[in-house]
C-alpha cells in the first residue's frame, strides 16, 4: 500500500466543481465555503442548503446533468452523484492533472477528504485513507474535545508573539527559549498572555 501525502490547499480564486447535489455534495460544498474557491455544482436537483447558497450568490448551481465540458478549468473535482457509472465517467473524462475524488470509489480517487478540526489558525486533519470514514469522524470528535476553543486565541497570541520575537530578539539562544516557553499549558490557560509574555521576556533577557 502506498501512503498518502497530506497538504493544505489554498483554493482562493480556483474553480472547484461538484457533480451531484445530494447530501454528500452538500457536505463537500460546506467545507469549501470560506476558502475563496469558485464553487460550481452540477446537478438537476439540489438540497435546500445548496439551493440557498446559490440564491445567496455564494456558489454557482448549474441545474443540469453532468457532461464533459463541466470539468473545464477545474482544479478539484468531486464526483458525488448516486449513479456509479456517472461518477466513474467523471473520473475518466477528467484530465490527468485535475484532482478528482469519487464519493463511492476511494480506490480510484486522487485525494480523500479528511475529517477536520479548525481552531482559527490551527488545522487538525484526520484521514483513514478510505478505510473507515466513521473512525475518522470519531477521532475528529475526540480531537475537538482535546483542542477546545481556547486554541483559537492561543494561536493568535503565538503568531503575534513569534513575529515580534523574530523581528526584535537577536540572540539565538534567547529566541529559542522564548519560542519554547510560549508553548506551555501555562500560556494556554493564561488570562493575560501579553503580560505573562512581557514578564517572561524580562526574566530571560
Ligand atoms: C471524513 C469525512 C469527511 C467529509 O466527507 O467531509 C468523509 N466521510 C465522512 C463521513 C462518512 N462517510 C460515510 C459515512 C457512513 C458510515 C461509513 O461508511 O463509515 C460517514 C459517517 C457519518 O456520516 O456518520 C460513508 C462513506 N464515505 C465514503 C464511502 C465510499 C466508500 O468507502 O466506498 C462511504 C460509503 C457510502 C455508502 O454507504 O455507499 C468515502 C469517503 N469518505 C471520506 C470522508 C473519504 C475517506 C476519508 C477517510 O477514510 O478517512 C472518502 C473516500 C471520499 C472523500 O474523500 O470524500 C466525513 C466525516 C466528517 C466528520 O464528521 O468529521
Ligand atoms: N464520500 C462520502 O463521505 C460518502 C458518504 C455517503 C455516501 N457516499 C456515496 O456518495 C454518493 C452520493 O450520495 P448522496 O447521499 O449525496 O446521494 P443523494 O441521492 O442525496 O444525491 C445524489 C445527487 O446526484 C445527482 N445526480 C444524479 N445523476 C446525476 C447526473 N447524471 N449528473 C449530475 N448530478 C446527478 C442527483 O440529482 C442528486 O442531487 C453515493 O454513491 C454514496 O454511496 C459517499
């Protein structure tokens, strides 16, 4: 078995085509909102949520059956109809460099969607490579408990403090100490991270 290669995609301005407008398509579309991707759904029917997103101008919905030209210019393609033959033909009609995922056939898919926790800048993705989406979902729920809402603000603090350290602290040893000390339960739980950081800096410098 070959292992998968995890990446975080920046889809801003890229065209993403979802073939099918059912429950699975809706979940894929929801995951694409906020990425800046230009989402196009191709399906004669669509769920209420897909319809609403279309009416709100958030996505494009072409109310039609799939045909080859729908794939033109797409960076990512989701084949998510309930017709196995159509899903297979989406994959075979796509160009080699287009990345396709086939909802009912993990083996021929170019990528799998992970279950995923987002806490601001922190992304945690879990994939079982098609073995068990149910396990991926369960692990995601456990990670959500472990990495709770505090992490969103905590990562903002880490980001800002790290930028400041990289700019202002010249001594490599001090730089390393500060970057290490910020990653601790104390800072995660701190009520005033900026103040605690200032104190730490005064102690260590
Ligand atoms: C993680 C998650 C992300 C997302 O889609 O957003 C995701 N599936 C989720 C849920 C889920 N999917 C299914 C169930 C029902 C129980 C079960 O079958 O276990 C549940 C659980 C539920 O809904 O409770 C059924 C199912 N899924 C696939 C098949 C086809 C097949 O296996 O042949 C079938 C059978 C269809 C049938 O019955 O015919 C295929 C895929 N599903 C994937 C991802 C990719 C592999 C990821 C991996 O292996 O880690 C892949 C390959 C395609 C892809 O990349 O899209 C999301 C959890 C989100 C969350 O809650 O966190
Ligand atoms: N990847 C996953 O996580 C996952 C989860 C559950 C099911 N599945 C699989 O995904 C597929 C879709 O499941 P669903 O629950 O969304 O089905 P669904 O019945 O809710 O939706 C199917 C959609 O496909 C559209 N469609 C049918 N023929 C079409 C065509 N020729 N061109 C364009 N659109 C067409 C229909 O209009 C409908 O909107 C099934 O094959 C299922 O086995 C995958």
